[in-house]
């Protein structure tokens, strides 16, 4: 048990960090909540007017907000699911012993090391329907019957962006899961092999249960990042309503429309959405896995 003196010393040591967090994160967050109850523009051309919950009531009726929410949820669920499955497969492969493993591990991290804006712009060129390498190779190899305008057709735009995000972020998931795999003792697999367990049985009874804590952490980190997605969608499609995420709609409201009050309400809604996802993870698998 810690003595009262030790507790006071601990708080004294943590206090500077807490003050920095309050100043850097707490104050701006409080400002966002504050302005969400006002009708105001960023330039303050007109005096701010207190409107209470009016911005939030309009939020529930706003079709643009609902579309942006739907786009964000689709992007998050599909991209995170694919990245988790592919990341786990890659982590299992590079965790095994084979010649050139170090080189393969380094090569896999290259997409993740490229800045998101750069990779998004690169893929925008590669998916171009006239001079894009994807269309050129696809037609030459017989994969595509003709060149396809991936970024001009509404039904292909979001899937194309999701594919780019999966290419970019799967190495991040693989890296986190690889760290979890390396913590599993090899003696468990040796004992299971002696008992006659197959590779598949070892995966379900040893690997997956012991990897769950790392898997939950990876899911939480990636989901929070996906719910705030901005750069890859904005670079590849701008403010197109078919793909506009909550973060892009928030930026459009604050910067393009100069609406500080409603933009702040959208920011609060994004924060609540992220909080709900974290609670969902912790209530389903996270609480037991992280014990």
C-alpha cells in the first residue's frame, strides 16, 4: 500500500504533465463545447447569439451530416476490418522463420512510411482513367475489359479510397500485431505440437487468445484514426458528398461556410461518436482482454 506521503509525491510529479494536457487539450475542447451553443461566425461580423441546443437539433435533421456520418461509418467498418484481417495474415507470415525475413519486414513498412497526402495523390494518378498505370496494366493483362474511371464513378469512388487506405495502413496493423505475436512463448507451440495439435488448432487455442490484448489495442487505435479520416478522402475526392467524411464536413462548415457555432457542434458529435466506439470495444472484448 502506498503511504499518504508517497501519494502526494506521485501527484506532485504528475501535476506538470496534467497542467500541460489541460492547457493543450482541455482548453480548446472546452471552447468547442462553449461555441456549440452559439450562433456565430469565425470573423465575428455579427455578435454571437446564444441558441442553446439549436445547433444540435439541426444536426439531427441535417441530411448532409447524416450522409457524412454514413460515409464515415462505412469507411471505418470496411477499412478497419480489411486492415485487421490482412495485418494479422502479414504478421503471422513475417513472424515465421524464413530467409530474407528482415528485408521483407522492412519492405512491408514502406507504404505506412509514405505520408498519407503523398500516397493519396500517387494513387489518384495511378487510378486515372486515361494515363493511370492501374488501367493501363489492367487492360494489357486482360483484368479489365476497358479503362475504368475509378475516381469519377460514384459507386467506385469510396471503394477506391478504402482500397488506398487499406494499402497504406495495413502495415501499421501488422506491426502492432507482430509485437503481440513476439510476446507469445514458443514453448506453448512446442507443447501443443507434442500433443498432436495442428497449426490451425494452435492458432485458435494459443495464438488468437494470447494475441487478443494486442488486437484490441490495434483495433482501438485504428478505429479512432478512421473515424477522424480527412486527408486521404480530401485529396482524392475533395468535398464530394458521395465520400465526404465527418471531418471534411466539419472543415467545410468551419472554413468554407465560416459557421463557428454549427461547426463546433459537428466537432462535439465526432467526439461523442469516437467515445461510443471506445466504450463499445471495451464492453465487448477489451475489458476482458486487457486484464
